[in-house]
C-alpha cells in the first residue's frame, strides 16, 4: 500500500480545487491518502532577503518532507488570469529553494477546476511544464470546467463524460504507484 499526499494549489477557505482533491482522495483504494488543506499553510511571499534573514519555516520543511515520503501526489491547481495562483507559484518557489529536486521521482495526478468553462487548463499546462523541472512525472491530468454545474457535494462529478475522464486520469496515475 502506497502513501499519497493530496492537496490543492489554493489557500482559499472555499476552494473548488480542494473540494475536487478531497473527492478524488475518497476514490483512492487501497492506498493511504494524507489530505492537506493549504488554507492552513500561510507562507510569506518569497524573496531572497526574507530567506537570508529568516530562513525556512518549520511548516515548509515539514511539507517538503511529506512530499518526499509520499509515493505519489494528487494536486489540483487553481487558475488566476490563465496561470497558477500567486499562492501556488510562491509555494513552488519556496520548496525549490529548500531543495531544487523536491519532486524528484514523484508520480503526480495533476488536476484543475474552476467555475468557468475552461476549467483551469491554462494553470494546468503551466504547472505540468514546471513540475518536470523539479523531477516530477505527471501520469494523469484532468480539468473540471463549470465546477458549480458539474460537481455536487456528496455525489462528486455529475457529468458522465467528465466523471469518466476523471476516473481514467486517476486510474492512469494509480497504475504507476
């Protein structure tokens, strides 16, 4: 049984991406899933001056250690203006300063969700390209557009075509764990 770390790239208390990650985690069997709510992980904006003065926070070190202990990662990224959110980009900046290869050998299911019709595909593409630089292998991608229409709490993805695409991406990922 593998350990999988699951989180959203959003620090919003009402993140649709966290809802998607939380739902996806319920479908992972028989593996153990550690679910993180990034709203509980406030990180200052990265700067070299801040790093020199204060170093790395304990929560950042613990997150990096959790990432490295896990056999796989389930991450759903949010999108702001066609790119990953400043929060998620900042998180990547901090983690890569702590250890450049913080994703080395990690198998990843990468997802995105949004209330809009594009489903965060811009952020998904950017993050998929960036993750390779840090050693990750993305084995599944999924985008959930029109989240409020296509997802119901307690039910999951309500559109059958999208549910099938989600299941395929998850199974592609799990087959590599």
